[in-house]
C-alpha cells in the first residue's frame, strides 16, 4: 500500500510521531543551550509547579513516563541546582515527596519561555484557530483513551 493509499488515521499518526520526534530534538537543543536544562527537567518542573501537593517520586515517574531510575536522575540534577527539595512523605515515611523551590519556579519560568517560543515557531504558522481546535479535540480523545481507557 503506497503512502497515498494508507488510511488517513495512519498518516496522521505517522506525521504526529515524526513531528514530535523532530520538535523534541530541536527543543532539547535550544533549551540546553539557553538554560542548561533538559526537556525532562522542564517537564519535571512543570509538573511540580502545577501539583496540588508535593508528589511522590513514583507519581513523578508516571507523569514523565520515565523509569524510576530516570526520574531519580532528573530529580537529583534539579536538587543539586536547588530547584527542588525532597522530604519524607508525611503519610508514609518510606516514600519520598518532591517540592519545587522558589529557585525552581524561576528556572521553570525561563524554560517555559524557551519551550513556548519553539512550539509557537513550529506550530502556529501552520494552522488556523479552527484547525487548532480540531487537532486539540482529537489529541485529547487519543490521550484520554490512552490514559484512562
């Protein structure tokens, strides 16, 4: 089956994955050059900034879709920079929770500017507002099905 004969859903999925891989690499490069942080660091800070309560390491790993070891490396790096602080979970002293520090909030503001600028440059010029709404609706359904289905 040639490219033009593939079902449209397959073309959308393939293009979405390919664009995501390319954009992730570009954002990673610019983010590291301009802030010294990795995309995983940004994602961890983003999740911690929006957490209602300091999450456990296992919750962070799940949100970042990283292994426990990979999550530990990210949090170790951020802790060494003073961007996060670990403490025992008050509900279960065997577990560890992580909280963003004021310095971490500042770092997240810097990384967010870089990430937002790269995302805007890559996406905004290619779609109208109505197209963007449709894409968001479809992606939300796909993600919801994957996360809760």
